[in-house]
């Protein structure tokens, strides 16, 4: 189970750390796809971005979670 992060006497969920990491990974992947021209081949861009973020979030939780 995840443990809370204590900062200044306040308790935070570990998702406070995991979510920005997943966002940066998905942002980097989107940038690479845009530079290589593969981003234009994506049919539903919004669904692709949400799915990419959720997959990266699951990967980060799996790798960094206790």
C-alpha cells in the first residue's frame, strides 16, 4: 500500500508525485511523435492523449509504488 508523504506537517497522496511524472513522460512522447510526423496519423487525438497519460501513470505507479 502507498504511504502518505509528509511535508510541513501536511500529508499528501503519492499521486502528487506520480501524476506530474506521467504528464512529463506523455508530453515527451507527444513531442517526439509530433517531430517525426507520426502524430498526424493519430485518428482521435484527444483519446490518444488521455490513453497515453493513463498508460504512463499506470507504469509510474507500478515502477515507483512500494
